[in-house]
């Protein structure tokens, strides 16, 4: 039953029943220093907006202030997916009805990716404005839907979430649909205990992964890795939307293939404190690559947990077993002494491993993308980051060169965005239309 048709007494009952769950979610999102009875302040204000589209680009969502990009940008990614790939609609031809339908599908896709059984929706019982954080939490009500019920209510929900506090209501729905205890378990002891940074207000990697993958792991590598006896859970499978980050360009982490190679050519791009979006209509950018080189890289990385480019000699048999390669002890010892580690350093370098077990792989990897040219679009929803505060896509002509000397001839010093993209395509160059290059 829609809360808009619910009587006053029923609304009060829903609010009272929801309070313990809302309180637990509040502490998880904002941190243990905040509760439903304390004012969260400026950060809450930064997040207090609805899902609204730009007047200057019909399919682009607007982010009014810094902070909620961890929710708005994934929603934008799914809007693009539904418009461009599911419906085949050219972005310049989008109507108001089509973009609203795409937003409905985006919100529904994210929630169903988190749970295919019960979806918990947090919302205000009526349109309210100028609420403090305490008033917002006191007025929230919860309703539970199965997938068919969600489908029948999604239009009404999306319209309501276009008003003030819509992004916040969706954030709480995401967390409560996964379940607070499950999110805490996903994050683990090594992750950030709150989903939103309590200084600057941006969402962390666990929140982004929860939206993209359905699991709130703080890690971006593939599968599970064991470090010092502790299992660290990564990303379990390929997802619709990808992720690339400046932190990899700065060598703080290494994003796995599941996030680098999504089902659709749409990537969320992370900087130190903000998210934007890069996408292309070129579906071949997501062509499946099950080459032996890729599998060898993944197997090697499983034991090179810190991304140093080498593994202990003792782990070599395990890597070969993962690849279903011959791993007899005598054979491995011979390869180590004669080719992989003749100086007895106790480590195996990745290039030496590839040369020994996947000969010729360096020359053939990513052949499909060499000297490839395609169109890319960049989206930054933050008004202040757009020319004249008009939120719109930037369009560029991208090229992936075969040789590094070609990129040296074509490029000046790379921007931060280009450094991020080169974690996936090492020789990519982009010529942006109009305005200066995107930083």
C-alpha cells in the first residue's frame, strides 16, 4: 500500500516500527558519532537533494553540492545503460518521458542487484522540505516489496525521490535492502566503519561497491585474497558498470578485471574525493577477453597481493595449478634455477613468468584494441565543475595506439583523467571537443 494513501495512525505505526532499523542504518552511514537524535549538519545538507535532470542535457542528472556522487553517478550510469543500450535511444533525442523511465529502471536495477527477494524502501510519507537531519530520520517510514511489487510502485517512488531528500531516501533503501548486519560483515575489520566520510561527505568504496555489485566490500580486486592469514573479499563477478580510479594510477591499489571490464562500456571514474563517468557507444570495448595472458595475470595477482610485480618462488606451483599447467616439483625447480630465478633471489618476476609459461603473450595482448578509434562521453554531475554551471556531457575522440612512441607524439603531459584511463588502456589518448581537456 502506498504511504500516500495510508492513514495518520498507520503512518505513525510504520515510523515507530522503522526506528530501530533507521537508527542502525544512520550510524552505519554517517558514523558512530551521529544518530537519529543528533544533527549531522553540513554533510546532511550536501546530500539533501532529489534526482533531477539538467536543463542543458536532458539525460544528465544534476549534483547540487559535493558529497552524493557515490549514489548519483551510479544512477547516471544505469540511466545511460537503459537509454543507450537497452532502448537504443540516441542521447540527443531523449524525451522527458524516456529519461524518467530510464531513471525508474536505473533505481529498480540497483535495488534488485542488491536483493532479488525483499526490497526495503525508506521514504517520507509526504513531500516535506527544509527538514533537519533529526526531523528527516523521525519522519522516515519503511515498506517492503517483492520484485513484482517494486515494479508496480517504481514510478511513484521515482517521482517522489525527485523531490528534496530523494537521494537520501534511496541511500537508506540501498543499505536497508542489503541489511545493516550484512553491510557490516561485507566491510570487515579492515574497512572504513562509516559509508560516508564525516569530513567531506563523499561515499566510500564500500558504498560504491554495494551499489555496483550488491556487496559492500571495500576492495576492488577480483575474488578473495589471503594476506597474513586473513581473507579479504574482493569483487566476485563481472558487473554491468565498471570502475577505474586515480588511486591505481598513484599505485595505491590495483583494480581487478571484473570492474575494469564490465558488461557495458560505462565506467565510474574515481578521483581522491569525487566520482564522474566515462562511457562510449562502442560495445566492442567490452568484448570478452579470455586470453591465456589475462588468466595468467589473474592467477599471478592472486599471490601478488600487494601488486609488487613478483611472487615468492614457493607460490609458483600454486599459480601453475590455478592455470591447469604442469606443476611437477622437479620441473618447477628446473625452471626456477635455469630461467626464472637463476640468481637465487627467492622471487619470480611477472615478465619472466609470462615469457616462460605464456610465450609471445606480450605481443598479442589487447590486439583487438590496437590503433582503435572511438567516441567517448564524460559526465560530471557537479554544477560547479561544468562550464557556466551547465551540466552536460563532454564528447571526445579517443584513440588507442599500438606503440608508445605514437602516444608520445600525440600527447602532452597527461591529465589526471587520462592517467586513470591508462590504467585500463596504457596508450589511450583523447581529443576533447571544445573547451580545455578534462582534468
